[in-house]
């Protein structure tokens, strides 16, 4: 995360808000009951109002961290997933790796996500995982594209292609939500976004409709 740094050649920086969020997640895992559902990812997950959209799930934990990259989430998977002992993990990861500082390739991102899954599987052999494709961004917003570097939907789409090639765990289900958020021009549908990246209420309603049945199947 660049913030006001004038020099930072692709070194990711932790920020105060992320550290506070990590401490919240650690605090909650000490009181968490096993066999729930953990939602794990970046700000798109952190901003997901689980009580509102998944009232039917009795045990659910939001472990999203705004600004998190796939590598950062790999560092934190024990505290944010494994210690919660969930029956199901729902993950959406990758958009921050295409930001202004990190700029990983889709294959690099998929390899980090594969490592996250390997860690979960090695510690929680019976836990099911739903891995969602990374959502598209609204490229037509000039300020968004200028500030956030190389994020573009062609690269976002390639992350999911790499998932299909690299992630072969038989208890991980891949769900392509990307296609439901783009139009015929491969542009994100602005009606689902509050800005070029984050979803509005309509967007979260759409996302929920795409994954709620799959989640229910594992409960």
C-alpha cells in the first residue's frame, strides 16, 4: 500500500488499519466456535455484511482484511482461518496484487492462493473451501485506473484461469463469479459498484445470489 510514499519499488507496506484489523481477527478466534463458516479475503470480504446477507448461517466469521494481498493473507491464514476450525472457508483473493505497488502476475497470485489452500488442507483435512474468482474492476473510471495501476479485467480474468490449472484439491470448489459482473465488452457493470472496485448493496446482493446455494450445500 503506497499511501504518501514517494519511493517504493514494489515493496508492500503494512498499514495501521490492517494491523488493527488483524488484532480484531485474532481476538475473535479465541472465542470462535468450531464448524462455522469463515469468509477470508481483502476489503471486498471485510465490507461484506454477513449478518445481513447470510442470516441463515448461525456460525459465520468475517476475516477479510482491507488492502490485503495474496502473500499477506498467506502469512495470516493460521490466525484468520485455521484457529477458527471452520467446516467451510469462502475465499476471494487477488485484486490487490494487481495494484500500484505489488503488481504480481496472475500465475504468481494463483500460486500464493494454492499455498493458502495447502496450509488449510494440511491443518484442517476435512474443511471444505469455496474459492471465488476475483471480481472485475470498472476500467472506464479514469481516476480509478490511474491511481490503481495495472488492474484490468484481462488480468483479473487470467487469475481464475490459473486457478483452474494449479488448484486441484478435491475439497476446493472453484466458483466463477467474474462473468456475472461484466457486460459484453468485458467491462464491469457499474450498477454493482460504489466505486471502481468495491461493491454497493446491489453488488453484494448479486454476489450472495451466486454463492448462497453452494454454501448451504455444505452446511
